[in-house]
C-alpha cells in the first residue's frame, strides 16, 4: 500500500509494471511468498479467505491483480503454462461444437486442437487468417469458438481481430473469441479492447522474460466466463504455484524495459537482414504485406522475425555457426535465440500439412534479446559467411 500520492492520475504501463500493490503487515518491499498448500481455519466453523492452494493462494492473487491492472481487465487467472490456458479454454466446449482457427498456429496449439478434433467430437477448422473474407465465411451459427493469434510465428501473419470478433459475435452472440497474445504482450496489444472474449498468453515468454519458469495468463472482462474458467482451474489444479507466481512478478517489473530494447534491436536486425538480400518477415518492415493492419491494432512490432535463405542446407549451417544466439525453441528471453522451426518448434506438425500451409523448410526464426546490437549483427554476419564458406569447400 502506498501512502498519499495523486490517485486520480492514470499511470502509463511502464509505471504500472513496476508498481505492485498488496497488503502486508510488515510492509515488505517485495510481496511475500506464501509457500503453503493449506491454510488454517480461523475458527472450526468458519473458513478464511484461503483454505487450499489449488483454489487460491495470496501470492497468486497479488500477481493476478497486478496483471489485471496491466491488462486493464476485470479478471486474470494465472496457470502453470501457456498450453494449460488453452486446455482450460477448450474445456468450455461441448461435443458437437465447431471451432474456427488459423493455419499458422504455435506448434503446441496445433497439437492440442488436433487432439480435440480427433478425440473429442469437436470439429476444428484451420484457415488462412490473412484472408478476411475466407475467415468470415467459415464462421457460422455452429461456430462456438474462434481461436486466433497474431502475429503468428514464424510466418508473421497478421489477423484483423476487430473485424473477425465483430463478425463472429454478429453471427453467433454466444461465440467465444479467444486470442493468444504471447507475441505482443499487453504492452503492445489489448485483444479484449479489440473484441476478444478471452485473452491468453504464455508468460513463459516475454512476461517473465528469463526462461526460468513456465506460466500462462488468462484474462477476461466477462464475469460468467471468468467463473467458468476458474471452475476448470480449481477442478484440475493448474493454478500457478506460489514460487512461480513470485518469480513472474519479479520478471514483470522489467517487461517494458526489456521489450523496448528487444524491439529496437529487432528492427535494426530486420533492416540489416533485408539489406543482405534475404526475404525477411517482420511486421515492423514496410515490406510486410500487412504492415498497416498490424500498426492499426498494436503499439509495437515485437522482437521476433524470420527469414528465408532459399537453401535448407545453408539455413542449417547458419544456425550451427552462431555464437551469441542460443539454438533454442521459444522466445521472449533476455538472450537472443535462433531456430529452424521445421526441425524444432514446428516439427510436431506433419510435413505434408506444413507443405499445404506454405511453410518454407529453410525458414530461420530469430528472437532478439537485449544484447548489444552490433555484436548481434556481427555474430549473424559471421555465421552466414562461415556457412557459405563451408558450402563452397564441400563442392
Ligand atoms: C509458447 C507459446 C504457447 C505455449 O506456452 P507454454 O508456456 O510454452 O505452454 C502458446 N502460444 C504461443 C504463441 C507461444 O509462443
């Protein structure tokens, strides 16, 4: 609790991320970790606010309220991974329901949706999200849920969230529009304001920023949906553990600072790669076919890009020759990462399906960290030259 101050002023998100509010009788500068599974009844017949950590824990509550302020929504639930968010969300569906989604989804999302499609009597359709008319035509009265992400990764497709959400709610007011905001974070995009009913994201990525925990965030303004989501979380026990909640709160404090640096590094790297003649996919480049659409619904362009070399062997050699970039799946870390999606994060998608969806096998994904930009460009430049030299020597 802060004393005094002008409480009418609406602070910027850069301020809100570092300003955590909570009640603590010792006025600790950092919120305490309630590392406990159970809470004592204050009296035999009366329970306190908390009884069992599966249902609720004060450290988790502080984090949820902090995130609700940052996102600007009524309710946030934090759970043990981004995929857990989607698992909880898909439990809102019933047999016979239909789902409309994109065709360039996060690998894990694709895997879970394929599973419910094949085992759960729920029909999931995958379509090109960049084709607004096509997307609209696939949404019918039977569409109970629309699941979208933008920019997708690694193809960097942008979806017109506002138009699709409006259309879905017009066709079926009960349709739940779900948006995975992992790539943008609440600092750059506010899916609920654009018409989504549920905003979720993997906090394993930017929100925590250090790749030392897994976590997921569910956010909504709809109280009925919030209750239904909580019912599932409490039933299966996927609420985020106290220590993880505490670590995520610490990571969040530098979110604005990290993103600012990561994004400015990424813009420079994207321009450099383009100047080297590569086909670069990044919504911050004017050459991106949906540059204007992305700009219209976000406050930033993020720190993930992908580029094609035109040669799978060359791509593999480039990735093998980097030094600073970690060859790692995932993104959002303070460290720069590089990967070959077809061999790594998207390997779980059938190669035939990848081909149908126009997924280039030589695509390299780069997730930019907070290092010095000249060092990053030097490292990539060196890896590219080395890769080309190896190819020449082999021939
Ligand atoms: C990583 C990721 C997820 C899954 O989150 P986890 O925390 O790894 O379970 C979902 N969507 C996107 C876009 C992601 O990048």
